[in-house]
């Protein structure tokens, strides 16, 4: 079954989702062969601002590792970020890459700017 998405959302999902249904439509399944180390390297090279922002809200952790553990693994296995992590729209983060946000009075979550990530990911795809 095909799930239709807009290009920016598709791009954001491709970065995190290893499913056979999504990835073949994105760079020919390039991420399917990626290891944790390759993913972290890719994130650090192409999304340094996001990695730095995540490191500032999660002291003691590397940004690429946070993306891999909490977002990539969450989307690949749980269909969403792991507990206490979230995706947010650009206006919810005032254009920042990442920050702490209150989620429905449940508590503080580390959120990444999915609009900004999708736009940058599409730009990166155009360069590969």
C-alpha cells in the first residue's frame, strides 16, 4: 500500500525511516545500507546546525547520535520519535533547528524542526 505524502514530509521521513515502502522512492534506497557511523557522519556533514542545536539541549551527547537513536530508530521501529522526543513545525520553534517544547501538558520534549530538516534534506539530495 502506498502512502502519499508531500515532498517535504517524504524527505523528512526518508531520513529516518528504513521501511521498504518509503526508501525506494528516495535516492534509490541509499540509506538502507547505512550503519550508525555512516548515519552520524552524514548528519554531521550535511546538518551541522541541527547537530549543534541537539547537543545544546542534550548536553553530553553528540547530535548525530541523538538523531540516530531517538529519531531514526524511533521512526524505523515505532513510527515516530522515541519517548521525550518530538518533531515540530518551524513556527513552533521560531525557526530554530531544535529546542525543548511543552507537549500537550505532558512534559518537556526535545523537538526538531521538521520543516527545516525536510527543506535541507531536499537540498542535500539535489547535491548528491
